[in-house]
């Protein structure tokens, strides 16, 4: 019986994002999966990193990263952080569900990531990527946005969706060891009619039913890099974050030059 954690960051339960959450809970429970939800706004989760995150903090200066690592080992993290760490440790699948704000996650969810995925638990001391602290678990993004699909293409106004999601999918999830599944994206939600939105919800339910058979996205492994943290020449880049490093020098130069503003 898989354990599913949904970390949900939307301020309005009657939103389309809220309807997606209900669809997910119903779908997983229909398959006898155990589901827990961290509804960050409803919980009034504090997204702000501060010294009170550590029960025994007494230093003159806050080194937040070092204190996270020390307090996790000592068992002195704040209770709200411990409760969320326990949920992540419990789950087999974690879904981060949110509306896309300014090409990123809402501040509430970013604060959850900052405070909960602590060194010693999620990563650290060489435990990165396929060696990360959360290896063996799966994760995916489920998000809503106002942009149309055509806007999130390589030649679209906002650029390629995979580039937009790279910091979250690679920089957070894959970095911590998760096997990352392809995201589910509900496009142009404010501009869709009821029938279209109902169709998206049905698509989401079908997608969740089939997750067990899905292969994760491909991210680079640590052993594909040398001791200087450079990709071995024999490796072909297969992610948006690494592809540009192998572009021809003349094309890289064009990308780095300022745009010509002459009429």
C-alpha cells in the first residue's frame, strides 16, 4: 500500500487547484493508497527561516545551513519542521502541488522546502542526486498556470517549460535523491470553460492511476562527472540544465551578447 504525501500550496480551497487536490485524494484512496496532505495555507505554515527553528539555538550569529545540520542530528529542530520531515520520511510518493507564481513556486512552498528538506536528512556530506537522502522515493509536480501551452514551448513567449521547472525538478527533487516523474500541468486555467476544466481533472485522475507504471525523467548521475565536477567528455548532455554547456562556442557567444536594440 503506497504512502502518498501531497504538499499543497494554494490559499483558496474552492480554486481549480483545490479541485485537483480533491481529485488526487479520491483517486489514491480508491486504489487503497494511504494519503496525507500538508495544506500549507490551512496549516498556517511559517515559511520564514529563523533562529527559533532550533530549540537550543544560542549562538551570536545564525548560520542557518549549519544549524539545520546540527539540530537535525541533535533532535532539536522545531516541532513543525519535525512533523513535516516525518511525513516526507513516511511517503513513497511526494507530490508538490501549486499554482505557478512568477516562474516559480509560491513563497509558502519555497519556505517549506527551505525549512523541511534539511541537510542530514534530505542531502549532505556527498549524499546528492542518486545518492541523496531521499533515494528510493518518487516525486512529481502538479501545477496550474494561466499561460497557454504554446507560450511554454521552446519557441513560445515564456520559453520551454522544462527550463522553467529545472530549478525545482533537478535542483530540489533530483538533488535530494527522488526519482522525478514528469509534471502534470493544467494550462490556461483562468481562460478555460467548465467543460475544459472538467476534462483536465479527468486527465489528472487517469494520470494518477497510471503513475506506478511510469518511468522517471532522466537526470545526470554523479558518476558522470569528474573530480572537478565537470561532465565527462564521453557523456552526452540529456537535460536542459547541461545542454547549453556543449553548444558551439559561436552560438554560446550569441546567447551571452546583449540584444541589439537598434531599430
